[in-house]
């Protein structure tokens, strides 16, 4: 058995190890075999004319040789590219137009299932909610895991933690008190912050997210927009959130827009930035150095300010700034992860994730870097690289089959033919 090395950057040893792990005394029948595939495994390795063998919900082997397995289902992927399932690390479930429990139940029963299916239809097999009502979506997470609802794997933080009078409670949620009460927690003390984090940990959230944007000085208001002042958590409350989260083995990320806020939360031990720095261009390598030292992730959410969607000159300027900063951080070796802020400002589920990949490439990342941001890097950000994010023997069989080669032309990522989650074909556009 040999390893096909299509590009000089392929890690032959990694592939050989994968083959050896997968080829010991295999059973006679596999559940699914994909043949003649160009495989990008998420680590940087690319293989031509490979066969992927799946048993149950996991990858058994990836090989270029004849396989002794017989398959219940075989998919010929000749001329196509197989990638790990995409991971969007920053979405919101939202509540539709719900303003109370009754209308929210209507959304859960009729609106949410369609949204979840849209993620799968666009190759997104894992999502992370970064600010939503906790209890109902914890139940949805379990229903998806049990196969009662079809959708991507779900990770969630529950409500966003913020200052009293902070974003999103005082901004995008201010006209919907019911949603604001469920989707955010306005904190006024370190004790309250630690109590809320403990409660969320007991509920079973996967991570914590807080907002660090606004002003702590009543005499120097920070305006979200004219007439809408926004308060920011005090540094002591911010540090309490991070410390308490880590005590409960929860990763914690911060919504930031400004460089000084991003540096402050990273110095306090934050595990990642949501949005990052989008108001001013980075002038030095200080942020990159700190992100790398802290092994923290950077989710730029470029789709939030895509030019032409709102026609706003401000959005266009912020997009260009965010893209320039992203390119600088990626060049420095920062771990970039894909996040979209889907369903914020009307961005649709699924297609926005593919759009984000294109925006990353437009910003100057290579298609390979962009795809890794949505696969390997994203899984590492979630703390699930042992199960997700790359195509390797023993890992969960979440993968997509794309007509064409998105490593050469990222727009090909829209040509998704088959989506497989946990070894099962969940979308088939052939």
C-alpha cells in the first residue's frame, strides 16, 4: 500500500499512520464507501483517487489501494473533492418573530427545523450558537444528537453575558424585552458574574461568551448609534467571567470591536475573539503575538459587514478594515476560525457560511487556509479536534462531496453534492 502525494506539502507520515490505523483485521462489510475521491483531509494533505471507508458513524480508513470491504452504499466521487464537514463557530438561532413563549414555540416547531436543514444543505455539519435562550436550545441540541431532529451538531453558550445597559440587551434586543431576558444576562458585580457562569455550567452549556464593548464611564458615553449609549463590563467583572469559566472547564470568548478591548480580554486569559478588531487597522503585531501566546482563536465574521448587503458606506469601510486585519493576523500565524453571525442582520443559515469562505479568500487567505478555518481550526477552537475537523481514521465521518476543486477556486464550494454526517448521507443533490 502506498501513499499518493499529490502536492509536496502532504504529510506522508500522517497519511501512512492513518492507513495503518484503519487496516487491521477489518470487517467484511462497510456501511459506506466513497471511491475515486480527491481528498483534502483538513490537515493540509491532499490525495488523489482515494477511497474512504466508513463503518457506523466513523471513518475506518482512507486508502489508495483496493479495499477488502464490501459496501452497503458506494458513492463514486470521480472528479469531485471530499472535504471535512464545515463548522460555523458563530451563529445565532434567533427566535424568528417571537415575542413570547407561545410565538417562540411556533418558531421552534416550524421555523427552526428549516433553518437547521439549510445548514446541512450547505455542507455545515457543526454549528456553535454564541448567544441565545439556553434551555430550549439545550433540548434541541439533545434532540439533534438523538436523531429526533435532523440538523448539524450543536454547541452553545446560552445567553450572552454583558453589562447592565450593554450590547445586545440595550441594542438589537431592546425592542423585544422577552427575548432580551432570555438571550442576555446583564451583570452588575463579580459575584453575580460567577453565579451566572456556574448556573450555565450546571445547565450544560459548551462554552461562555461575553461582550466587551462600550463605556464604563457615564461621563464619556459610547454610542452604538445616535441616541443609543452602550455600557461595558468593568475589568473586574470581565476577569471574573473568564476565571469562573475556566474553573468549570469552559472555554470563553469575547465579543470585541476595538483593539484595546481585544488586548485586555486576551491578557485576562480569554480563549478567543468574536469579530475581533474591525474599527481600526492594526498598526503592529501586538495583537497577533498575544493571540499566538494565548493559543486563542480569531473569528472575523466578515459576512456581518459584507459590502452591498446593506449598501452602507460604514459597512463597506468596516469590511475592508476587518479583511485587512484578518490578512495580517493570518500571515502572522494566528489560528483563524470561521464564524458568520448568521441570522444577525438577516444573514441566512448555511449560505452565509459559504459566503464567509469566499470573503476570507477575498481578504487574502488561500482557499486552503479558508477551508482549514472552517474545519480543523474550528474543531480545535471548540475543543473537539479529536472527533471533528479532519478526515482521519477513527474520527466522526462528517464530510462533504463537492463537484470541482475548491482548493483551486473557492467558489466551487457552492457545488455541494453530498453531505454526510456521522456516516449517514443527510443531503444528496446528485
